[in-house]
C-alpha cells in the first residue's frame, strides 16, 4: 500500500497548529474565541492536545513507507 505524502504533510501541519494553540490556552490568560474576561481555558487546551495527537498518528500512518 502506497502512502500519501501530501496528506501526511497536511496532517502534520494541522497537528502542529493545534499543539501551538493548546500551549497558548494552557499557559496564557486569553479570551481568544471566547467572550468575557480573559481566563485560562484548560478544557479547550486538552481537546486541542487530543486533536494534535490524532493528527500526528494519522500523519504517521499516511506517510509513504519503504519496502525492505
């Protein structure tokens, strides 16, 4: 089975973006995508971390493999 390099790259980029947003949500008090006072959004950070992990696993399985 051949891998899809474009899909692997896209999933890697999406995973990296989710990971960066998760770090922002974990560490900074922000009202990004939320109304009201700036607070830490741990629940959103956890969800973004899970999405990032799923994207990285998908990128791993989508990458082309060498046949030995």
